C-alpha cells in the first residue's frame, strides 16, 4: 500500500536509525510529516520530572537537526494527542499514522482510543513494536499466560529467534514544499528550572547513544559481570536514559553485543544481555499487569503497615541518613539525575525496610529526579526491593548498608566522591564513621552530628522492626 501523506508520531523513539515505524512510513508514503506532541497531562500521575524534561529538550533538539539534514522538519505541537492528530489530519489530508507502541497503561489506553477514532475518519494506523526486543503480547509461557518469574522468562527469550536485524538509517526523507505550523522547542518550557539541570557529562540524542554503546563495548579493561556492582568503577554502560527515550533500540544493543560476542567477546557480555532482559521483563510485567505501577503485585502487601515519616523521607531524599553508601547514592542522584544500579537497590531497601516508608514514595522521588525515569523499570525495581513485586527479593532480605558499602565500594572511592565531608576517613571507617576512634575523626575533620549526621536508625533494630511488620501480613491467620 502507498499513502500520499502519512504522519509519523515520535514518542519514546527519538532516533532515525533502526526505527521500524519510521522506516515503514518513509517506504510507503510520498510525503511524511514527523510529529512530536507534548501532552504531559495524559501521563496520569507520572508526569515527566524536571531531569527527564531536560533530557527530552536536548534529545528533541538533536532529532530536529537530524531530520533537517534529511530534508524533513519536526513539527512540534502541544495539547491532547487526539485533538492534535485530528487537527493535523484535517490540515494535511494525511491518510495514515505510523507510530511505535508504548506500554505504559495511560499511554496504551490513550493510543487505542485515538487509533479507533482515526479509523472512523478513514485514517489507518500502523503501530510497531520498537521499544522492546519482542512484543510483550507475543511472549507467553507454556500455559499461554504471562511470565511471572525472570529465570524462565530469560530462558524463553534465549529459545526464540534473535530479534529482527538492525534497520539502516534512512538517507533521505519524503519531504514537502510547505510544512504545517509547529511550535519552537523553547515553547514547551522543558528547561523551566535550570538550577536543577543534571551534571555528569551526558550527551543526549542518537549520536550520544551510539557513542556510549561503542565506548562500553570497546573498553579493553572492563568486565561487566565483575564491575557492574562497583559504583566506584566505570563498569556500567550508562545507556539507560538513551534506551528510555528511544535514542537507541534494545535490538541494536542486543545485536552489537552478540556480534562482538561472536568475535572477541567483551568480558561479561552474557551478564549484560541478561540485564537487558531484566528491562524486557519489566515491560512484560507492566503490559500484563498494568496496575503494578501504583499497586503491589502481591496483593497481601496492600495492608502493609507503612509509616508516615515526613522527616525520615526528607533525610533520605537529601542524603542525610548517616549511612554513607545510602547518602552517597542520594547525592549522586541529586547532582547527576542518575544513580548506580547497585546503589539504587541499597537506597530503596533502606527507605522501604529500614524506615518502612511506602515504596510508592520512593518510586515517585526517583521518577522526579532521574534522567532515565522509566515507568516499567522504576516500578519493577521498587516492587522487587520492597518484596511486593513479581519474582521479588524475599521479604527477609534487608540490606545492611555498612556491609553493602564495604563489599561494593571497598576502598570508599564512591563515598568520597559524593560525600567530600568524609573524604579524609580511612577505608576501614568510611562506611561506618561512628565506629572510628575520636582521634581518627578529629584527624579526618569529621564531626559526627555536625559535619556529617549520626545514623538515623540502628540497623539491627530497624531489621527487627521490618521483619515484624512483614510477618504481620505474611503469616497465615490463626484458627479461631
């Protein structure tokens, strides 16, 4: 089929290369109108946070320039998506809409409704899966239902044919002599709080994503399986924000790693692909269990005795708990809009199990601060840590922040970077400053309770309290 005019709707696929729906639109239409709609009000409670908006601004700017080089123009509009599309169809006479699917509950429901409305007007919609390796609807267990445990899900993925090969970047676009009106990017007000723009040397956009992947795969001394849990080492790919905004596809990453694996595999290649599959599993769960974004997957956790502790939440979010590995992670988040994955687990465990503060409070804070704020990954991570999700950590796994720090940041380099007030402490005390002799504290210029806080809770006491709370909801009721 060939359409005279088509609309391609950019969403979380802000790239030209390896973009299934865009390639299909350019191949079947004489005229393609690239469109981006800013409609945060349709995201439910999950409005893009200030750091996500900063990234989005940079990524859209790069995308617009790339489209111009192809002879195309990015049309930016704001407002409800259905109204924007209806208006653009009337203006241009477009007969088709091409888009890549989204799996967040609010977006998925909205898409179905608007595509039905367009069909009634004679406009055909062509949705493609380009967010995940495989369409979540097509991945089923032997009983025909969704997977609920990661290991069999991972084995099933490995049994499937590899996802389709990477699609080449189109060389030219199907342009038009006149373009519909659009807004300048600055009108979207994405940079309204410049003081909170993240640091960290990020390079948003498709080219930044490809460079990040190339750097990760070519690092001669890296070993992902060994280094990925070391926040003091550059052992992770830092591709998560690029993946969330679709500046690179999981398909490209999968094939690049496998291609390298067939030649001279980087150490830890399989471990990295397994982490990519955890992302896939997160989307699988969100698609099949859409309520998990706001409700526990394990229903008995709906009656968990969470505490309303505003001061505790404030100290946690500001990085002032008195546990260095936790505080370093929260300070990294505040400054860079990102946090090392191991430290995400530690900080989430501290909030939900040491402080007994609802996991939704934590997921909401991460959502507001992260450049890679992704509903599927964020939900999965927090429910896993709190013990209330599918294939979650056992309720009795309560991370000891001192032991976690010593194990994963043995020399204290990570803590020293983000907590300069503790930089002078010897490694043996860096993760538990309160155990240092007074003379060592004085020599290191650490004044507990003043320059750095004392622990806000005792680990052993907090652990006993958490276990009692978990047993309260998990123990079977006694017989009358």
